[in-house]
């Protein structure tokens, strides 16, 4: 195995991984729950925005709002995970 060739391939892989990370940070996904709660995340799965419609807030039923938030967060997280998988598909690198 040619060590120079291997090193060059590793450098190319590092550059590709850095570009993917940069692209993921610039992308966003939205998760919703019944249209009452919307969570926006970047491609890394970090929450960047949260919107709650007034009709989702009921002082006598805080549990319903908690459920809506949980569903919206899970929806956005699943979409961010899919975005990450799409971005790294085909790299053939362990951990990506």
C-alpha cells in the first residue's frame, strides 16, 4: 500500500467531511405538531427556532402543550438525522 496515496486520500476525506459539516450547519428542517407548534433545527440537530400558536396554550392543560413540543422536537430531529444521513451517504468512512 502506497503511504503517500493513503495520506492524500485521508486529506481528501477530511476536506469532504468539513464541507459536509459546513453544509449541514447552513441547512434547516422544521418539525411540527398539529400545526400548533413548529421547531426549526439546523442540519446538526440544534434547535434554532420555536413557534407556538396562541391556541396551543391552555393554562388548564399544560400537558397537551408539553406533548406538542415533544412531537415537534422529535419530528425535527428525525428530519435532521435524515439530512445528515443523506449528506454522508457514499463516503464509506467509519463514523460518517
